[in-house]
C-alpha cells in the first residue's frame, strides 16, 4: 500500500539523517506513559480473571487455639487446646461461572484496548516524526533560498557597478535576502518545536530524524473504498471493542439472572480438642448446604432491569461505532485520493517553476528582464517547493491515518515506512 506514494523529493534536494522511525517507535514503547498504562490495565484485568476463577475452586481454612484458666488465685490452672481444618467446595453456583465468563471478556477487552493504544502510539509517532522531518526539509529549502538570495544580491551589485542596472535592482535583491533570512529563522524555530513535540510523545529526548528518501517509488493504485471498509469491519479497534462490550453486557445480564437459581456447596472439617490430661476428642464432619434466594425485596429484579438497559446501550454504541468508522474511512479515503492527484500536479508545477527561474536568470544577466521579475520567479519556485513538501508529508500521514482507522497500521507497515525514511 505504501508503495502507491511517489517520493517526489528528487526535486527538493534533501539528505537523510541516521535516526529511524522504527527506532523512535521502539523507544516510545518503553517510555510512552499512555502505552505503559494500557499494559498495566491489561495485567490488572488478567489478575481479575484468576481471582474470579479461584472462587470456583475449593477453599481451605486452618484454625488453632489455646486457653488457660483457673477457678481462683490459689487453684491449679487448667489449659486446653484445639485445632482443625475445614474444606469448602461450591458444587453448583451459576453466578460464579458467569462471573468468570464476564472477567474473561473484560480481559479480552483490555487486550483490545492495549492493541488500540499501540496503534494510536504508532500513528502519533508517525505524525510527529513526519512533521519533524518535514520541518527539517523545510529548513533545507529555506537555506537554499537564502543562499540563492545572497547570490542574486552579488549579481545585482556586479551589474550595478558595471552600470547595467540601477540601484533599485540592488535594493530589490537585498529586500528579498532580508525576507529569506527571516523565513530561515522561523524554520529553525519550527523545527525545534516539532522535535520537542516528538520527544514528548516518545517520552524521552529525540535529537534527530530522517527525511523521506530521494528515490522515486513505482506508484501503484489506491485500493478501492470497499476494501478499506471490509478491512475495518474485521480489524478496527473501535468496532472490536464495541462488539466485546456487547458480549460483556450480555454476560452481566446472564450473571444477574443466575442469581435466581439455588446454590449448592459441600463442606468437610476436622477438629481436635484436648488439654490437662483430659481425653482428647476428634470430630470429623461433612455435609451439603443449599441456598435458595427468594428476592422478596426485588433487588435481583431491579438489577436485571438495569442490566437489560445496559445491554441495550451497548448495542446502540456498537451501531454508533459502525456508523462512525464508516464515516472516518470514507473521509480519509477521499482525502488521500485527492492528495495523490494534487501531488502529481504539484510535481509538474515545481518543474515548470525551475525552468522559469533558469530562463529568468539568463534573461536578467543578458539585461532582458528586471530584478523584480527574477525575484518573483525565485519566490514562486521555493513557494511551490514548500507546497510540494507539505503535500508529500501530509499524504504519508493521511495514509497512516487511514490504516489506523482500518486497524491495519501494524509493525510491518511502520517498518516499511521507516525504510522509506532512510
């Protein structure tokens, strides 16, 4: 999918740095607080499953005691001791089984949330990384424009000293140079801001980023909209979470309904008593206990009605999530489709601007045009380069956003993009 984009930077003249997107992402996995929180929440949910399951297993208690007493101060003291062990095992308790099912579904939901947090982290890293890379490339453009403006000032001065132009040409070139210096300073500041934002997302300082490669990629067709919608139905994090929430609500309702059923448990115990030479006694007991809820106060009925509404709400939220993801996929798809078309047109515009500047420079040196015309051609070229640069990086971000919405922004996609950035 990524190969559908054309790396148009051949016209822009940038050089890549050693830092990679993949390394930045791997660092974020270790230091990003939001992602670490999602892992902790998954671990908490996993422990809850174990705690719920343990309620279905036998429970054992051990007891021991000792006492010492006398009838008066001068009387001989008497002592006694006892110890015992009891074992209890639920034989029939539907509510505990449904509680286990509920906790397992909640654990599944926590896994989905952790996966969603991971995909969100990938997208945020890609956005911040590409914004920083774009600003770095923008700084390179501003540097080129500044150097060219300095060259134009030198040409204007030489022609003025030769009596070929007036002082107006020199002042025009100097004005353009001053403007280029301001833009260069602004680009430096913007790059610092972008690097700071990237560092905040990662959770530790990042000092350098890589720009997109110069090499052109063979363009391929953008998959149809229906393909993206189909992928989203099977992989979208929001849809998967909404479906799991419906299952959880169903489990909660079933658990509440099971409270109308009786519970049966088995109990067994052993106790030993003795002391001061008295005959020790050994007691062994075993039995079954049955409990039948009557719900005279209607508490189970109220809980059931509440859980029915919760289930209805979960289903409504699932329907809302389906509509929302369809809307997001369609919007992102049409945006990306338009950006790809604009990229091709802007590429031609930059080439025409390069040719125009080349001809205007020749004409100016031959005295067939003015410094104002040369300055206009110079400004248009770098403005078109800046627009092309922004379109290119925005397109990569739009593609990553579409992949994240469809649930397919995974490590292979990030790794492939990282390679394009080297």
